[in-house]
């Protein structure tokens, strides 16, 4: 059969046959690796192609010159898919174990927030905002200004009522 001929050349370490074999099965192996990584949210942390390469490396090192009887294409495909699933499982376990390793967690220090801007308003930012509001008000029509002022009055009234009821 054509597959047996190709696989015989792979076992004989023919590089062209190995490349042809990889091309033949690579898409399915890649899909078998990529989908679980996406499901676990690890696709951006673990490269599926790295796992595929490791699967092929393991496959070629074990199969070439071994006593495996892999004359059936389905048998070879199932072996590769099983190897791929096992490799994904091992890599995801290794990654999750690293995340749980407490020695990898950097303890927080007093200066860890140094350089983070303070959220409180400074006097200059308050003045700047006030000037900006006045500039915007100056561009409003008399009707628009009346709406804004009414809205501000309503907001203050709601605030007063809320405070009197103990809601704020």
C-alpha cells in the first residue's frame, strides 16, 4: 500500500518521507493540541506548534528502528493523537503547577505603588477643571445653559434628600 511504502521510508530515516509524513498528519495533530489549550485558556502561554514538534520528535525517536507494527494508517494516527493529548495534559499540568508554586510569587513591598499616580485631585487640577467647565458653559446657548443649571439643581436636591434619609 502507499502508506506502508511511505512509512517504510520513514522507518529508514528518509528525510523527504518524514517531511511528507508530517505534512500528511500535521493539521489534525495541531487541531488536537490547539483546541484543549483554548478551552483551558492557555493558548497564549503554550504554543501549540511547540507541542506538535515535541510529539513528532518523540514519535520519530520511538518508531524509527523499533519493533512497533504500525502498518495500519489508523493505528499510526491514533498513536500520534494519543501522544498529542498526553503532551497537552503534561504541559498544562506543568504550567498550573508553576502558577501554584509560592516561591514564584514576589512578596509585596512598601514601594510597590511608587510611581502609580494618586487618584486624589490636586488644587491645580480642580482649578483646571473649573476653567474648562466655564469655557464649555460660555459656548452653550441660553436654553442649553438653563437645562444644565436645572439639572445641577435637581442633582443637589436628590443628594440632599438621600442624605436626609441616610442613603448616602
